[in-house]
C-alpha cells in the first residue's frame, strides 16, 4: 500500500507523540538556548537548571552522563570564561591529567573550546571528563561528558560525538542562514534586519511563556515591516525599546528575569487594553490564547496548544507530500473545536505530552532548519509510514457514534475503579455494535481480532466478578488491562477521525501492536 498523505487528521500527532514513531532526528528538545536530541535508549532529567542525560540501562547507566550546563550572556573574553568554569568545576578535585585546550570553529562560524581532563576526588575515585564550550553570538554555552571509568568513557564516546553533531543553538543558524540572519529587510535608522525580527519574536515568546506558532511569527514580522515602512519615528522607537529591554533581560540572573517578566506582563496587558490599536489587540489576544483554557484537563487545553498541534501535523504532511501550504484560520478553528471535544476524555499522560507541542514544534523548526537534507529525507520516510492512503474519513453512523461515546464513558470509569458485571457486559456489547457496522468493514483483520478478544475477555471478567471467582488467568488479566488502554486510545481516535487538516482524502489507519 502506498503510504502518502496530502493533509491528515490529528491522529498522526498522537501517533508521533504517544506511540513514539517520530525519529530522533525530528524530536528535538530545548533547554535555554541549546537545542538537542536525547540519544537513543538514553533518558534526561533536570537538576538546578542542568540537563543530565544518561543511558537507560547497561554498564553506563550509573557512571556515564552528558550534562548541558546553563548558558548565559557572555560579558567577558570567551577563553577566560572557559578557564573560570574549569576552575570552579575542579575546586574540590585533584586534576591528574589536564589536557590541552583546543580552539576550534563550528561549521556555523562560532568559536568552540574543548579539553579532556582526568580528576580524582577526596575518596580516591576518578572521573574522566570532556568539556566543550561554544560561543554562538554573544552567548556562552557549555556541555560536559563524564564517566567514572576509562572503559566507559571510551565506550560511550561515539554517542557523545553524535550528540555534539546534532547539538544546535537557537541563536546560531546553519551556515547557509548566517548571512541571511543579519540581512536587511528595510532601510532606516537603524535598518530593520531579520535578526531583529527573530529577537523580537523570541523575546515575546519568553514574555508570554510559550513558543509561538508559524502564524504568530509571521504576524510579528509583518508588523515590524509595516511600522518600518510607515517611517513613524515614535512607533519604531517603541520596537527598539523592546529590543533594548531584551538585551537587559539577557544580562539578568534567572531570578531577576522571572521578576521582570511578571512586571512586564502586567504592564503589557494593562497597556494593550487601554490603547486598543490593531497590534495591541493582537498581542492581548495571543496572550489570552496562551493563558485561557478551552477545554478542562490536567493540564487544560489552550488555543495555543491546539494551533501548534495543527501546524505540526500540517508541516509533517507537507514535507511528506511536497504539497506545502499554511493553514487558514478557519481550518485551525475547526481543528481546535474537534480537539476541544476530545481533550476531556484523554488520559492525563496524553494531555501532558500534547501540551508540550508548542515547544516541541518550535524546537523542530529550529532543528529542521539546521539539519542536512539527508537527515530530513530519513525523517520524511518515518513520517510517511504513519500515513496511509484511504477513503475520505466519514462521520460515524449514529448508532456507532452513540456506542463509541458510551464505550468511552465506561472506559473512563474502568480506569478509576473496578467495574461491575453489567458494566463489563456493556463494554463487550458496545464493541459488538462497533464491529458489526460498515464503518469497520475495511479494518485490518488483526485489529478486528483484537477487539473480539477484548470483548470475550470483558465477558469472562464480568462472569468472574458476578460469581465471585476469578475466571481470568494472570496473562488474560494483563491482556484485559492492555485492551482497556487500547480501547481508550482508539475511541479517542474515532472521536477526532474527522479532524482533517485542510480537508484531505487521506486519514490515518490505526495499526495495533505499535
């Protein structure tokens, strides 16, 4: 079967985020200015602002780590700052082997410093370390690779090298973008540059506490271009004042920045409500979209989350098919409404993972811009595997739709408490109603078989509860619990099966056993 898509329902978003089908190259994480990928079979934690990555299993689980230290605005010489960090790191350690500091240059053009050191603590335990510092723009960024044995240090070195290869910084675009980043958009005093637009947008993102969508970035760019073209000195000065504040914020400590953010948000909201010009209304609406929930949950759904999900799915489809286009506001409105209906019935885990979409989408855009075409091609193939050519998604027949909704309510109860025999029987009956409908006629045999098995398990469980005897073996109990979760997932997929981004003739085909 040919696996392509033109536009697709938001089911793909769930597959990518909940079933882990997106490749590592496309799932980027971000901490501060650093955009990185967690190595395969590794896990990440954060302690006091430091991101710590370590193997999930194996000999390196407890004695190997990659640490991303907090970056900051560089107010001194790059080499002096690097030496200062090393002295602080080794304050309570004995340096046994101090490697030469290498001065390198990243492909993007910024300077890099690297050194390898072997240390020993007061107890006589040794550690093997590699320090790498980068100076993208005016920033100081640093990572540390740490192992407790030389064997582990060498064994996991290839993982470190791949990690560094994939590491990017939000303020450091790819080589082909370096020249364009500072290119002049409009003449003036000063001229408007692409770098100024990016800084303005990034600062507003930080101020609002959420990553922006492509649509929001486009609005900010259009606003600045329009105001520069107007030549109104007072208006241009307001924007320049924002960029000056941005620089002051970067120089402040993390605690100071949060205090400044709260004060500035209060002032911005009050000012926007008083002035009420076009741009003020827009800024206020975007802030409210980020803060105001449109569906209850833990966390609740906001319009910002819904729009980010729609844009991400649309981007994936455009890359897979080559048919790239931006979503209209009406398309986003329709998708937000459908997601609003589905959100309350999702599990807390699903809601939490999807709530991170604005940041994941922002990180993906940064990662995509700096990835070579070979990596993009691999990513497109994995994305394409989540899409299957199919008939247009049709509304569920009334009887099936009612059965799905009732089934969903029972499943929600089943997650919270032990079901009664009539409730187990009701679940089995609702499954029968769904499988008997024409809607499931084209479903893969394996999926139908699993649903039938689930119905049988529900009936046996109902009989066991009714007679006070456990008629399910341990394996069957586990299978029943697994099917309960599968039912939860699939019923949500049915509810939003018409959430087509752009109205496509393609929809996602559920594949059990991922």
